[in-house]
């Protein structure tokens, strides 16, 4: 009986780890899809890559803006192409623990799409 319980417990742990890996993969794909949409939106707002654009211009709710851009900022492969800044008179958003108002994308961001 003890062996059966140990087996079932281990099976559940392995199944749970596999679920977490699948969930992380799905989250990554969703992030990449959102990244493409955000880069497309950025390129329609900016006259050129590298130009700071107000985060409020992306027309997302404050919660969506903070969650989405924080997830981009926490991903090494994406964050190196983003440059956040703060300007007076614009709506601030809490991105990875800092209040920012604008974001600029390097043109090389297209290499990860």
C-alpha cells in the first residue's frame, strides 16, 4: 500500500511538472503573439523605431498595460529591445516596479518575432 501511494504521489508530481511546462510554453506563445501585435501597433504610432511612444497610446487598460509590458521587460530576449522612460504630463504605469510613461523599441525587435 505504501508503494502504491508513493507511486501515485510521484506520478502526480511528474504530471504536474509536465502541466507546468506546457502552461509555460503556452504563455510564451501568447506573449510572442502579443509582442507582434504591440510591435505592429508601435510601428503605426511611431515615425521611426527608437522614438518614445506613450504607453497610453497602445489603448490597453492600465492593468493590461502594466501586466503586458512588465512581462516583456522581465523576458531577457525581449527586454533588450525595449527602452522605458518617464515624462511629465503623461499617464504613468508601474512596469517591473518602476513608474514609466513611454516606451521605445529598437528596430532589431523584429528579429525575435
